[in-house]
C-alpha cells in the first residue's frame, strides 16, 4: 500500500467503485461528496479516509498524487480546472471527459502543453478483449474484425454507448470517419432527470469499411449482447463471457467469390471477455498506469472518443428543426 494522498471527487455508484480500488492501494484518501449524509454510514469507521462536501474545504491540494474525477459528466471540466489551479496535475477521469466540444478542445490544449496528465476510465480499452482479438484475427484463423454490433435495453447510448466507441477505436486502431444516428431522449436518467438518456441507433464508419453499431431501447429490459464480425468468424459476448467461432478450414476452401458465405461453427475460444488470466481487469491496468507513467495514447484516448461522440450528436440535432445553430460551447448534458 502506497503512503500517498489521493483525492476522489464524487461518491455515487461509480465513485464507490473507485473508492474500493483506492482503499486497496493508498493510505490517505480524501473524498469530496456534496451529498455527504447519504453515504456517511457506509464509511464512518474508516479513520484513514476524510470526507468533505466541497473542494474549498481542502488545503494543500498540491500534496495529492492524483485525483479521480467521478462526479457528473457535465461537471468534469470545471472540477478539473478548479483542482488544476489549486495544484493537482494528474487526473483519472470517468467518461465522458466532458459534455461540450469547447471543453474537449480546452482539455486537449492543457494536455498538449503538458499542464495536466490525464487517463480515462474506459476500462474495456485496457481489458483482455483487444488482446484476444489480436490473437485470433490472423488470416489463418478468423481474419480481421470488420464490425461491432451492440444490442440491449435501457443502457443509454451516451452513458454506456461511449464505451463501445472507445473499444472500437482500439480494435480498429483508428478513429471514425463518418457517423449516423437515429435517436430519442427519454427523461429517465437516474443520475439527474435533465441529463440525456438516449435510445435508438448510433453508428460510426471507420476506414477500410469497418463499422460500429450501438442499439439501445429504453422500453426494453434486456441486457447487452455484443457481436464482433470477422472476415471468417464471429465473436459473441453475453454476460461478459466471450465465444469465438470461425468458419472451418474446409468451408473456407469452398468460398470462391465475395458473395459466398458459410456458418462460423468451429469454436476457438470460450471464456472471459474482459478479465485477464491473472484475474486483473482493465481498471487494474489503468490504476497501474497512473501510478507509473502515462503514455500519449492514455492522455488522448478519452479526448478523441468524447469528441467523436459529441460531433455525432451535434450532426444529428443540426438536422432537427429545433436545433439549427452550431455551437461548440453547447453543453449536451451527457453523463
């Protein structure tokens, strides 16, 4: 356990997840939670933890090794700026990075100027899955991944869909070149009713004809199913378990033209989708990185993903009669 001070901002469900991670790693933890009375009974017996209701209650912020930003997405930018001005330079930031293109650009400037160091908690990007896909995507096995399709119920295209956008950027090793949306907002966000909770379809096209499609529906209570299409195979993820099937060697030998298809029925892998063989996951890898050294990818990944998502959202609403003006400062209230 490290004898260092760390700060956690936000103590909702996501904040409590990070709290457990921090407890296992650090001796000195400070938590900022405006609605402190809601959670105080859970942690009142922990002498090494100090709770505050405001950033203004803390002193010597420069003494903190880093801060975990787990409050509401629309508040991320102003929170980071306030902590940065008070002396904290390193941040682990929950998705989304922020909720406006202007704030995305400001984050990018701070990172380029090396004013701050950031890493996202897009844990699937650091999980076992990208490694598994690389292992099985050689031409003699399944071939390259060409599409990802996620389907489920009331998961929100912003809240959960952004994880798939991040994962697609990793799997396809690029960023989207085109986007398309058919969406509707329902005011059912459990964090705050004013925040978006989007259903419908969001799609992104990548170079070399690769695609991501995310389909969530607010009247459905189905959990998420993920399909990954390869040139000669398919991956299916249900309940965080992955099965990879390939078209058999004999069937592949019979494919004599582009329109010939065969069933992917040869099972290659059946196991964990995201957890590494040693039992660690993407979150563990992220915490290890922030404790050691952050690479440029770590700092730009969430910036790129948030930017692509907000551009797609803006492109859709620009076509709507209720939103004609383009504004980089528009806050979209995604969480």
